[in-house]
């Protein structure tokens, strides 16, 4: 009996050390909520496996249009995490993009402007805006196309672009502009 407890103690110690070491390797831009959600998902999967239950799928990601609370913050956060890491942009870029996106947000209720996002209902993973007024001369401006690192390289960005291009066609904009800079080659 004592030998069994000693073995169980060593197993527990080893498992705890593994968890601590793994958590040290969590990406620095992970939020506590993301970590907690991941642990909960893993725990639910372990429980389902142990009990022979069906595993529920992670929230389906859908594309929706129109303003939702948290849109501005999520969009700005994704831009800054990506642009600071890949091209070294900092506070000046963040201030500029915040100002410009704020201007577009104030025009979203008018019919020549729109936003789409990919979301699971809790988190916004991608955004794209069509600013139909900012450039003037009946030109559309594609803005704030950004994809969360968790979905980069999947089909969602293409889905958002298709929605935006459909909107541009229905609004009969003769041109659409995208301004970019070196380092954002995928865009």
C-alpha cells in the first residue's frame, strides 16, 4: 500500500512538472482567458474519452456583417500584435490606425460603408472594412483586413474578401483601393 502511494506521488509530481514546463512555453501574447479556455477544452476532451462520450465541437466560426461590441478593440489588437511582431510598428502606428478605424466606425450606419468579421460568437478572429466615403470620388477603400494568428492561412480571409467584393459590386463602386506597405506581402 505504501509503495503504491509512493508511485502515485511520483506520477503526480512528474505530471505537475510537465504541466508547469508546458505552460512556460505558452506564447506571450496569449491571454489568461485563452489559456483557461484551452485547459477547459482539453479537460472536457479527457473526460469525454474516459467516459466514452461524444466530444462537442469547438464553436463554429461564422462570417457576419455590421458592428458588434468589441469590434474596434479586437481589430486594433490583431493589427498591433501582427505588425509589431512582423514589421516592428509601435505606438505611432497604433495611434494612426486607431484614429482611421474610429473614423470608419462612425460611418458604419451609412449604406456605403460596411464591416465583416469572422467570429465564434465570443471572439472576433478576422475583420475587413469597406470605407465607401473616406476616399471620396465614389471610390471604395478596403481597410483593416486582419486575420488572428489562430486562423492565419485558412479560408476565412478569402471569405471576408468575397463578402467585401460582393458589397463593392452591389454598391457599384467603379474602383476599390487597398493601401499597403512592405512586409505585409500576404495582403
